[in-house]
C-alpha cells in the first residue's frame, strides 16, 4: 500500500479524530543551543516575560517522572476529551477511541508528545512510551494522568504529567485531534511550537519566536556567567549589586 493510501485508510478508520500534517522540525543546532543553557526553563521564562508571552508552567503542576532529565523539541499535539459513554459500556463493546498512537505515526525524532488530556485517568501508558521511544521522541508532556511510570523510566523516556494513576483512559476518553492547537495547563500550544522542560518547569515557545527567544536567552546566560565569575573572584556584595542593577550615580 502506498503512503498516501495508508494515510487515507487511517483517516477513515479513525473518523472521529482530526489528523493534521506536522510542520518541519526545528534544526538540530538550535535545539542543542537551547540544551546548552544552564537554567533552561527559568531563562526561557524570563525571555517570554520580556516578550509579553505567557508560556511557563511550574513542575509543581506538571511533575517530571525523571527530574534529572531536560528536553527540548517541537510539539506533536494530541487532544483527548471525555468519552460520552460509561467505561463499562465502552469496554463491553470494545469501543476504544483513545488514540494517541496516531500522533506517533508522523512525529519526528526529537519531537515531544504534548497531550491535553483528562485528569485522574491515564492518557498515556507504557505501551505508548515504548512506541514513542522507538520513534525517537524526546519525551512527553501530559496535562492529565499517565500510568506505567516504571516502564517509561526503564526506557529513559521522561514524562511530565498532572496525575499518576493506574486507571486506563482507553474506555474513558476520545482522541479528537492530532497536530492542532491545544491547551496545556491553560497555555495554548500549537503543533510545531518549541517545548523546553526540566526539573523546574516547562516553557512553550511559539514557533515564530523560537530564534529570537534563543538569542535573548543566550545573552542572559552570558550575563549570568559574568556574575558567577565575579562571585568566584570573591567580589564584595556591593560590587555584585552594581553588576546586577548598574552603578549608582
């Protein structure tokens, strides 16, 4: 079967979901420059403030499964909504409409799976973590529940999520859109936006601002390196104040 024929077949099979084509990936050099920032999410959050963009989410809200990990990549987005039927009715009829795997068909290596999901039920488990890892994704951000954390950790596949739960979502949710614009903890995220995440937080960078955010973040990082150099040189506190705020007239 041709690729086009395969895509048409999938679209017909999952007729309840809108499946959009992905956007081109951000170049590897740009990703590596973001990863080189010491205080990744904090520095990016400061730049977003300067630009008037609300794009930062604390990890007290979406917790990392592997706090030592940091990831940067383009968003491959999924929206899940409540299944209208009871879980018992859905499981009895094998009416399984949660289909985050659809996003993994077109996701590119280095992408981040970003799910607007349901609270207290799993929007992603170990099987999808295994597929995502095989496809080369960097990690996942889920505004909702996830399960099988032991498996995702064993795969070294980091997941940030609102809830940890054993309760499956496959009989309780419906995937309605792939690669559209979703909301992550109230913040809009479009497919192709750049996501940065570490143990402190998650930042969502609009696609058209990626390079300007990076350039300003590197300027801030350079300034902080200068402050660290003064600190190591045992600069008095008054000198540190002058460096941060400018010398008094």
